């Protein structure tokens, strides 16, 4: 978070953030019997804190009245808020557990909703109004919950100009991945919906291609011509200690790849993601005109802010996305926007700011390879 340009200053965080209290609650949960009542209560409260639109520090109200916050979790939140600083929260937690939180590193450099809203409240920097649409979206045809028509309507009604639909392909069988015939059917459905639209909204048909361990992809416009371009993402071998630069580079160099999706593959409180020579990955992406994703799903927040700042220096393009699997996730685009602001990314480097014609041209260039 140190790469903030002088022109844009992040408003200061309160001394104790919801984010740090949530991290401490999760550490308490992990110390309890797995699946037991105390563990579930701490986890539910942590989720609530990460989703609240304002930090709790300095406010007066009954903590147990917050959604999903039990009296036991409210007591813990109250004692953490009384610590006076995020650092003191860590010390208090270590005293309670008798050791430091072993998962602390997997919860750092993420943003709570309150963090994102605070970052976006400051003047200057990229705003929602600069973005023409979302470029990573799932329907109930793979592992999302929204039918395609409902998703199309929601984006159109929001006033978006375009979107890139990216259901999983066959290698993500657990996610109900689509086969070529399924993409052909989706092509017909998207074309019909686009033709019926009233406000000129256009959905482009993409896919979320899975990057196999050798860097090959399960779907590209070459093997499924109905697909205009793909977001290529890693979903396996994410805890391996080996360097995975070659895997990512091969994917980026594949014609038809427009976006490198959630590049690090990290998950909040779960895993730190893969190891790679990031300057090399970013320079190859920049050279190929492939955008790196700022995935706004708060459990992913991937790229993290520091890597996003590194990618700016490498000359990369960026794609901001929600990776929405349900209607409530569509607002996750804000978290990608917050990371873009933290990293000092100018609007001109963000492909979602392209006009629809320019965006279509950029996809076409990626197909040409
Ligand atoms: Zn993915
Ligand atoms: Zn996805």
C-alpha cells in the first residue's frame, strides 16, 4: 500500500479496522473445535465485519445487534476494538492464543467493504463512472447462480455499456464447465439477448479458460470459434512451492487470451497463491497486450495492491472485474477499483474504460495473437 501517488491520498484508516478485528476473530475460530458452535459464531461475525460499510471503531452501539454476531462474538469484538490500534489487536490475540496467529500472512493486504468504501470516497483516481462494464462474470450454466437472461438484464439496467461473459469450460468440471456445443448454445442466447436490448448494452461471449499445469488452456477462440476471447486463470496446484512463471507465460502467449484472471490464485485466510517471477510475467503480459486482472471478489482481491503497483511499472493493461457468481457479487467491482486506486493505475491502462468499439478491437487483436 506504499505505492500511492501523491495526487491521490488514501483517507487514513481508523486506529482499529474491521478488517483486523475480523482477522482476529478468524484466528479465535481456528483455535476452537472445528465445526463447533464457538468456531461458527466467530466465523459468522468475521464475515459480517468484513462486509460492513463503515468501520466500527469510535462508534457507540450494541455490537450484538449486528447481523450474525452472537453475544460471545460481540464480547470479542468489543475487547479488540478497545485495544486502540491494529498492532495492539495482534498482541491481544497472541496473548489469548498463547502464540501469534499462524494465518496472519494469509489475511493481510485484503480489503473489507469499509476499507474499499473509504478508499473510493476520496476525490481523484479512477471511479465507477470510468468503467463501461464488468469483464469476468458467471451464470448458472457453470457455477454461478444467475440465469444468463437475468445477468444480462441486471447489467443493462445498471447502465453498463458492455460486459464479457466468462463461464468456465470443460476442465473445471467441478464448476460445471461448458463443452463446445454448450458455448454454441450460449452464443445463440447471448446474440438474442443483445438484439432485444433497449439501451445498446452488448454482452461479449468469452469464457474462463483453465490454465493446466503445463500452461495449456481448455478453451480458446481457436478451438471454440463462438468464443470471442478468454480470461485465462489458474485453479490447480496453487499451494506448490515450485516457480510457476513458465505456466503463466505460456498461457499469456496463447492467441485468444485477453486477460490473465486472478493471477496469484490466493484466497483470504486459505492460501497465499502461487510463486512466480512477477516482473517477468507482467512484462510478457505487457508485450502481448494481455490485461492482468484486478479480481474484486473480496476473498480473492487478486492482484493484491503491491503486485498491481509492480504491474503498473511493467506497462501492463488491467481488467477490473467482480468474478460475480450471484447478483449480490456484482458490486465487487468496487474492490477492484479500490486496488486500482491504491496502485495508482491511470484510466488509460484499464481496458474496461475503452469505448465498446475499441474494446471489441482489442479482443480481436488478442484473437490474432
Ligand atoms: Zn477462476
Ligand atoms: Zn471466475
